């Protein structure tokens, strides 16, 4: 069993510097879990505590049923791919991949078998004798992966492995990593700051901000039902529209928009949230509508985005690419209430 | 002390401090002015030479030409007649104790033990100090002997090696430790030629030890910088890969430090072969601690008139010992340049 | 990132676990090793320092460490005697007279030359630079005889110079300059080459000529490197024995402090009281320079030394 459990884990550096606060998450065996959040949110620290590279201030981390708080990194049966790849510059690709197996005192022919196998999977067969400095960024990344794969660990840890690749390579590698996960049938824990990577790769996503876990769920879950303002704003591109509103008798009133809330809410003030695609160019009879003064029009071929003012608020709308709009126009837009969210003014939690 | 001397000499000092840069700057400015009067095409061809001329002249005059001169002189006798290899024959006759052979043997000891000693201690200190929070302070303390002259070092170590006859209270630190902790007779460290392990005379080792004490700071500082240049995540990766601390040192840290170890090693070899001050001040080369540099000095100044012929031969022999290092350095330099 | 910063973490979660105990023990051993090594390195100097304040009778009869226990008998006599009876005071003065010009001359010449090597193209540039690197290894002994013979032939000796009212140190200044130039040019040239070329390009566009670029851009930016070189060369010249012996000899009116000290070693033999005070006296200036500007000295050493 290679599940991973964080049980009330805290990481504190000094009395006033706590980077991970009461982190609780259970990662299932063979799952691809993504830890995502802005820089400094504590995701890398959480990963490194699991790897054994940082001490745990409070709480327990379990791999399977085994508490690993005091177990040395080398005995935890995990493999890690570093953001900088951390390849040994003085060793060949083969030796880099063989190194962890040599540490386990494995027999030479067994080592050779495993290294050749990993090399085949990753397409490194022609590079085995080369040193890291003679490889491209993408090739180095594959060697780092290979070094992790040969160990057949219980858990793979990946710390922002795509951030040093150029955009095109990033896209390709994303797909390859997902295939790899399927083939290896092992738990993957993946840290990134990129919400696109999180949404596309994870079976589940754990979002962190300022050391606090915001929400855990499947990508679809998190996209459709964000638990708070932060998650709603972090996931999804272009970002969700946020419009301050007051609640009066079940109706939310914003400066350019009035909408009847589908559920009663306890708060009197808050933020209305709706994604650009919830804005429609056709107004349903009796449905909520808004007038937008269009500032910028972005035509992407398959999509069209309008950026403009609704009342005193900035709003982004995703409309049919065939709609003809010019900057400066005023358009009437409707709102699909199925994609409506309301966040409490104080707690920022989602009430709808 | 005659203080009136101060009054006349200080103005001279000031004149030099201000005058030299001024004169050189004026020379450059003047040269630049002349260059500007040349046609555009000629300027980049002429200008560099003006800038490098003073330095090149001085270097040629004090290093290049004299070196050539000494080599030529080594083939002549003291009256300027060509005598072929006679001088070298003199120096290399009477193996193993005649001619320059003892000096050559001692230089070999210096080459091996000075270099290895300074490297080993430098590495040890760099690695160990890296892991304590008060690293800067202890490094400063180890580094301090580099600021003092070899002569002062010799005085310090003469004292460490001081000898009183057995039975009397020992004033030298080492002999005191020897007699109280190890219950052995005190030794005349600087004069005793008893070979350690059957091969290495004690007094030579004692002199070398004093010199190593003075230079370890140098190798420690450089090796420490190399150590700190190793990216932290390499070590973390090795730890996650299952390597213990000693294995990490053996297979990751040391191999990555190797290029720097080589550079420090070759520099130490050059210093070892140039050794003069320590030997001159400690023993003047007596008790079989002579080295080539000393031998040459003696041939020049303990003889009257100076024995230029043999002294030149000794200098050339010294050069010969350095040539392998010189070639190595040049090769390394060109390799680095090629990669730019 | 230092090796220490990446050192294995000890888990603070559980005290008194086997792992916690071995970690703590390892840490204690480490500190013991570090402190003993440091003590071993400072003991020689400490021994001498303490001895310089002891009475001659004490020095001859007991080890210096006994002075640290009662009765405490200390004296300043050794120092005053050293200053009045020996040539150390004169030696100190001579050392200044020798060192300062012997630093200024090569550093200024090297700055100009290094700039040319770094940023100007001329035929043979790389070969000449290579020769300079080679010269770094050449033993100075190889140059003494021809130069001194020439100087004597030309009458360019300390005595002659002094008799016509010029400083007797001029030959020594030039010698130290010549010997110090290869390293100085090497160090400054490496530094100049590392300056970003856009600096020069934008200066060129702004209309600056070579001189302006050198004096108003390169030199101000190179102050740390020049400072390192100055300190390096200063300590090297101040602590030198051999070159001084060869070019000015050992007479007290021209001998630097190193020569005076070595003469004292020869004459005093086992009478350590004067010797210890003299040794420390000779160390004051370099130690002060070193301690106050250590950063630059270290930088000078590291220049071009860390490879790979």
C-alpha cells in the first residue's frame, strides 16, 4: 500500500514563521495528486517534509501505514525529481541512473536491467554515455525521471519538473508524464504553481495558500464548486469575474447587475462570482442581464473575449466568436445562473 | 634610530606614491593623444602596444632576459668560457650525498609532503568548518598565519621545537608534550636526521610542518569556496537516492572538487619548489635540510668571489623541476580559454 | 548553497529517539574536532606571544604555559630592549619605504596592460598572455645573477644611489614590480574580461574614447579587484626575505624588517626574549592590514583559483 497521509502536519521555522499550517490530506495509492498554489504557499515545503529533506515540526506523515517522521530520507522508499534536475555533472547518464541502485547494493546485472528498461521507456538509449552538460533541458529532465523510475519506489515526488522547459516542450512533457503515471501504476505527488498543469494532470488537486490548505478535490469539482474566493480566483483562465454586491431579500445587487440568488444566504454583503463562459450574448426572458461598455476585444479564432465595464466593475465575457463587437460598443449580455457563486464578504467562503 | 632620516625619506615616499601613477597616467594620455593623430585604421594596431609597453618592458627585463641569461651562464665557467655540461656535472656528481643531491632529495620531500600536507589539512578544515555556525571566526584564525612572514613563522616554530636536555623542564611545546604525555625523551627536532618510517629525516619533516602550518589557510580558503559551490540539491538528491554522508563525500563532493584540488595542488608544488625563507631562517641549510634555492644562495654569497657558474647550474636544475608543472598549467589555461 | 545548509535534517519531532541521540552525539563530536583543530593551529602563535612578555630567566627554565598560572610575572622589557638595541625599528621603517612603491608601480602598470589584454585586439596577444601565465611558475632564482651583475656594472646599486641623494631602494622597487607583474596582470585581466561588454558598447555609443572608458568606467568598477591586488602585493613584498637580501643586502640602514629579524635569529640563537618580541613587532603591520581587509585578501586568492 503506497498511500500517503499528512496528519495535522505543521512546519515552523521560528515562532513567527510558520510555513505550513495544520496540513491534512490523504493521498490514495496510485493517485496522481497535484499540490498547487502561488510561490511561497508552502507546497514545496510540504513535499520536502514527505521526502525527508525537512524536519516535521508537528504532526505525522505516513507512507502506507508507516509513520516516517523519524525515518531517514534514504529509507523512505521514495524517489524525487528536483526542479533543477540535480543530475550529477561528473557522471554519465547511465551512472546517474545507476547511482541509487548502487546505494542499495544491487547486483550489477540487475542494475543494468533496470537502467536499460528505464532508458528505453524514456528514449534515452542513445545518450547513456553522455554527461549532463551535453544534453538539452528536455533530455536532462528525462534523465532525472529515469533516476527516479529505476528505483521502483512507493511514491514519486516531483517538484515543479516542467518549469525549466520552454512552452512547447512543457506541453509535450505533460502528456508524457500522464502516460508514465498510467504505465507505472504508482502514487505521484506533483508540486506546481501552474494551475493549467494542475487541472490537466491531477486525479485530484490540493490547493494551498500561505501555508493553509484551501481545498482538495478533483479538477472538475474545484472548477465548478470552489470553496472560497482564493480557489475561485486561482483556478481557471481567464480568471473568474468578481463583482462586489449586497444582498437584499434574496437578490444580489451589484453596480451594473442584479440577480436573484438560487439559494438564501446568511450574509448581507459579499462578492458575486461568475466565470467568463457563464456570460451569454443572449438574454433569457426574465433572466439577469447586464450592459457592458466594451474596452478590449480579443479574437482567438475559436473563442472571443470581451473585456469591459459593467456598472463600475471590470468584467470578462466569453462570447460566440461570430458575434460582431468593436471596442467602444455597448452590448447587452445575459448571465447563466448555473455558474453563479457568492462569497461571504468577511470569510470569503463560498455560500453558493 | 635616526629620526632625521625620516624627515628626508618621507617626502621621497610621497613623491613616489603620487608621482608614479601620475607619470604613468601622463604617459598613457600622451600616448593616446599621439594615437589620435594617426589615421583611423592605424589606431587599433598601435594603441595596445602603448598600454602594455611599460609592463612588458619590466617583465622582459626582470624575468625573461635574465632567465635566458642564467641558462646560458650555466654552460659557462666563472670567466665566461663555454664549458658545456661541466657545471651540471659538478652539481650532479657524487650521488647520493655529493653535489646537489641532498638538496634535490630535500626538494623532493618538500614537493611531496608540503603539497600533500597542505591539501589534506585544507580539505579537512574546509569540510569540517563548513558545518559549524561559527565558521567565519575559526577560518580567520587558521588563515592568520598567511599574513606573517616566513621568518616570523620560523621564530614561532623554533620555539615550538625548542630543546632542553632530558631531565630538565622542557620549554618547547612539542618536547613538553612528548615528555609529559608520551613519556619520551625530548628531541632536537630541527637537527635530528633520524628517518621516520626509515625514509624521511625528522628535521626535514619538522621544517616542512612549520611551512605547511603557514600555508594551510591558503588551500583551505580555496577548497572551501569550491565546496560551497556544489549545488545543495545535488546533495539532497544523493541523500534521497540512499547515499550515506561518507559515500556522498566520496562519490559526489570530492569528484566535483577535483578541478580545484588540482589547481591548488599545482600552486602548492610551485611554492614547495621555491622554498627558501623557511630553510634559510631555520637551519641555513645545515643538518642536511638544504634545498636548491638555498644552495644557490650559498654559492653566490658564502663564496667570495661568487660562484656564478655553479649557482646558475643549480638555478637551471630548479627550473627543470618546475617545468612539468609549468607545462601542465599552460595546458589547463589553454583548455579553459578554448571553452570560452 | 553550502554543504552545511543542505546537511541532513535531524527530526526535532521526537527527542531521545535513537536517531536524535546519534544526531546530537555527532554534532558534539564535530564541535570538539573543530575546536581542537583551531586550538592546535593557534597554540604556536599564542605560545610565542605569551613568551614575549616573560622574563628571560623564566623563558629559559619553564614552558610558556606555566605563565598562565600564578605567579603572574610579566614584563615589557623585551619589547623596549628590542626597539632600542636591535634594528627592528629601522627595519620597520625600511619595510614601509620598500613596500609602498613596490605595490604602486606594478599595480598601475598592470592595470593599463590588463585593460589592453582584456579589451584590445593585437597580434600575439594570446601568446604573450600565455607566456605571462607560464612565468608565474618560474623560480625567481633564475633571474638574480644576470640582473644584479648588470646593476653592478651600471653602478645602479643602493650605495651609489644613496650617495647621489636618491633612495637606495629603487632597484628593489623595480625588481618587485617586475616579479609581481605577471600575477597582477593575470588577476586584473581576468576581472576586466568579466565586465559585461554592453557597458563598453553603450559607452562607445555615448561617444566615450578608450581613455574615458578606462578611467571613468573600468577603474571605478574594478575597485574590489584592485584592492585585492594591492593587499596581496603589499603582504607579499612586506613578508619577502629573499628578493630584499639579493637587491639591497642586509645592512641595517636599508634592511627591511624581515632581514633584520632573520639576522636576529642568527645572532640570538637560544635567547628567545628578544626574538619573540621582535617577531611580534614584525607581525603587527601585516596582521593589521590583513585583519581589516581580509575580505579583499581572500578575494585575491580566489581569483581564478576555483575551477570546474
